[in-house]
C-alpha cells in the first residue's frame, strides 16, 4: 500500500509540474518580475521582523527562481507534494486516502491567481511541520506547554500579517481553506478511521483495505479538483503575460511567430506585436496584416497600474524616448499593489539613467541588483560603464539609444501625438523605428495630409 501511495504522489507531482511548466509558465514569470529578492541582512530582517515574515521570506526566496518557468514549476510541484505527504502523515486515512490531496489541490487552485503569493504555501508547510514535531512528543504536560508555545511562534512565523495576497485588505479565502483543511482533515479522518479501535487493530484493518477503494478515492478527488482547476485557470491572462514576457526579453522572432499562429486580440498583445514588426522593419508595410486596435495598439495611453504600462515602456525605450520610458517604468513599479520593488524595473531604470547620464542614480539601482542571484551579472557588467562615455558610445544598445534619443528633454503627456514622433524622428532621421511608428500612426488615423507633409519635409531635409 505504501508503494501505491508514493505512486499517486508522484503522479500528482508530475501533473503540477506539467501544468505550470507547459500551460501556466508566464504566470510564474509574472510573479518573479514583481519582487526584488536581495541577499542582504537588512532586507531579510525587514521581512522576518513582521508577523508572518518567515513564511513570506521563504516564499520570496522561491519566487526568484520563477524567472525560469520549469524551475519554478518544479519547486511548486515538490512543495505541494510535500504538503500532501505531511497531510497523510498526520492521520491514517485508509480507504479515504484521496482526502490527503485536498489541501494541496486547494493551494494549486489558489496559485492560479496571479495575485496569490508563494509564502502561503510555506505557511501551510510550516504549520504541518510543527504539528508533526509535536505529535512525536510523548503525551503529557510537556506536550501541552510546547503546543501553546508552538502556536504563539506559528502565529508570528506563518499566520500574522498580510503576505499571502498581493492586493491589500483582501481576504485570501482559498489559502485559509487550504490551511484549515490541512489541519482539520487529519483530525476528522483520525476519528472516522480509527474510532475507538486500538492502533494495532486499525493497522490490521488497513492491511485488508482493498486497493480499489484507495484508487477510487484518489481518482474522485483528482477528477473533481482537476476539472475545477482547468476551468478556473486564466489562460487569457496567460497569453497576455506571454507577450509581455517576450517583449521584456526582446524575443522579436518568437513574438511574430506567436502572432502569426494566433493573432492577438488584446491591447498588450497588439502593442508587442507592432513593436516586433517595427524591430524587423515591417511595421509600415505589414501593419494591416495583423489585428489592430487603433492608435491604442501602437503606443497606448499609460495606465496607473503595474502591468499594462510595461510593454508601452518597452516601445518608448526602443524608440529612444528614454525619459518617457523611465517615468513610465518608475510609475509602474510604484503601482505594485503590495509595495514591493521589481527586479525588472530596477534593471530598466539602471539602463535609462545610464543612457541619460544620471550615473549616480544608475549606480543605486545596479548596487541593489548586485545583491540578487540572477541580475548580479548584469549589474557587474554595467557598473564599469558608468561615466565611461567612450564605452557607452561603442555599446551596441546604449550607444544606439543615445543617438536615437531626443536632442533635448521636454515634457510629454501620456497621450501619444504625432508631434512627439515627428520630433523624435527629425532629431535623428536614422531612427528608422521612429519613422515606422510615425507612418503607422498616420495610417491608423487616416491622416493623409500628415503623411504627405512628412514626405515633403523629408525631401527638403535630404
């Protein structure tokens, strides 16, 4: 029977791994980009000194690995399997074995929400580990005293505070349902299965439990929760996050391949698709071969949230609108709902400040990134460029951005206008990206006079 139990745990493990690795990878990337985990004692202390801080710290530590979707999927699979094994360890389920998977399935369901934080899984795990440790103690007054102390410690380590959901003042019902089920199901099953029988008698009864009943209980729980998970999964948001991820990592070929396979029908997807077309020099020629959303799909108005401005900021950056890109990224970071910082935003803010010559500000961001695991190399490679004008001019990205940028800084509204793009292009007519966006703007608005004026000015300039 033990081998059969391990087989079902392995099947569950593989199912979680494949789901997050194949069907939900960009939700993991989304989680990673909205935190900045630092290997710094001050950072660690600021987290653990708060109620629930230890679970929050462990969750943040794991989330940094979500930069690589399959690594993140493996971490989730292993921890959810551990929750199931500890639930099973707390009670002898017999033919009700399938119920040991309920807490893990509830946590899986909880993690479908992009605002669910991974510290919630650690909160359940830490509680289960504490209970398993207490049950190993002999019954008596020592166990009772240690139980009281353990509850007080657990409240501080895992259940106080507000670290399990990104939106403040929101009650994460699924998380608490998972935690409650992890505690109450073993107790109920202990009463149901064991009753008043002695432990030896119950063990004998378990050896006679038909395998088919165990299989049926596991299959029932798996089918019910599997169906709910598949129905509740937000695959529409996953596709949006995919386009944002590809733009962040400048995967222009992959963006066009994805858009060719299924034309995006959301603003972020269209914005990223148009940017990829422009990077390949195809925007003006193939604009209407793809779904468009008017000028909102070209350079959308910047919204006051942490997600939608990022692809627009990427387009601003690539165009050479460095000041606008910097402001957009900074405001997006400040809009993160749980007030964390963002490794992705820190990286881009370091780049924009380097390009405009604000070297000390860039140094601040790069020094912080040096304390991360996966952005450290970027920081170490970029720091020597600060103040080195010759090296920056020769740099394939930063040198190009300086040439493409506006000749002088001035205020732009969040609403894109042709004057913005005209000023950008005529400050450097080698900025072919700006030319394509300007022509696309005229095409989307039907402004023939503007396009004719552009051609006339080009002839005069040349």
